[in-house]
């Protein structure tokens, strides 16, 4: 389960899967405990620092509950409201408070700044949907969660982004009308693929731009954490299909279908990438091949 809901949510799918295997994945558990401890520290530091139209959103290894001593502290101040000069003052205050609590955002400067909801929501697929905007939006779905007092802006923006992906995927509506069992949201799936394309091309660009500086770490991130994030996004999309999620909602109409898929996606995006895979393996625990794959996946 994600950190923000650890007090009022059921056990993490990772814990359930470990129990099912009669084991404990100590490194995963240690990283989760470290992440929970860091979030408690951040919440205390941010006391009273946000307003109802903003949310402090964390990303990266902290959001994925893979936090270690050397992890970056990637965060943004999400603004979902009217333009207000106070937002910049909020940002500077938050930046000052967090500067002593962890290693700051990476040198690309994607994080540690204001993020506005309108580009995330309204520029999907357009000419102004830059690589940076696409990355922020996809990571907003795949590995982000809010900290501090106010979470409303975060949940509101995520709901609206999912609505755009589903309401404009006219193939889903036609499939419901004709009885075709196409459940996978291809509009969203294609943006996940665009995110992966951005990561791989960006990797090549940085190698060209920086020579071999930082190559080993970038290669490790691309081959492990970035690939895990991307794969978990594909899984979230395919989870909409009853054949994958084993949900019994095949015979429903067009309106209900959009609502059900939105609920399914929101539930999956409320989990960390590792938890999404754990939930998948738990759902298919009777499949011998997948059970063996689950053991290799989490014990590697």
C-alpha cells in the first residue's frame, strides 16, 4: 500500500504475497520502512505549509517506497487553482524547509518547482505536450503521492487526467456499444509508451551531451527503476481487462464501463509499482508459471 494510506488501508499486496510464499523480502521491507520514516519527517516539516488548492507531491524512490540513504528527494508543489503570487512564496518556504532533510532533486531540474495542473490535463498529445510535461504527467500517475496536510489537489487532478484518457478513447465506447470486449485504454497505453520512448532517447542524448559522465548510474536506473515504472504502467492498463484482473464486469453499458475503468485505474495508481505486480501475482496465484515468476521477480 502507498505510504499515505498506511494507517487506514489493508495490508500491502507485497506483504500478502510474501506471506503466501512463507518468506520475507528484507531489502524491500527495509526500503519501505525508510520511506515511511522519511515521509513522517517531511510531514512534520511541512506542517501548515500548503493550502487547499496546492499539494506537495513526492516522486522517485521515496514515492515507490524504495528509499535508501543516498536517494534524491524529488518533489513538486502542484497548483490546481487560480493564479496567485502566494504560490511562489509557498514554494520557496517548502524548498527551504526540505533542503536539510534529504538530497535535493536531480540536475535535470524536473522537480523542486511549481507544477501547474492545466498543462498536465489540457496538453495531452498536443504540440505543447513537451517531453518534460509528458514525463511529469505519467510519473504523476505511476509513482507520485501527496504529503503534508492538503491532498485534495492531487486527487482531483489525477481523477481529471484519468477522465480525459478514458472519455476521449472513443474505441472504448464503440466496443461497449457493439459488444466487442476491448477493455484496454489505448489512449493511456500510448502515452505510457511515449514516456518510455522519452526515457530511452533521453538516455542516449545525455550520453552524447555529457560523454561518459554518470553513465553507469543512468544505465542502472534505465534498466531497473525506469523499466519497472513503465512495466507497471502497462500492467495498470491491461488490468482494465477482466481477463487480467479477473473482475466480473463484462456485461455493462458504455457509461458504466468508463466509470468502472476509472475506478480500476485509480486503484492501481494508488499502489506503488512493486505493489501493482504483487497484486497481479496474487490474483493469478493458482497459475504455476506465474507463481514461479513471482518468486524470481521479488527475490532478485
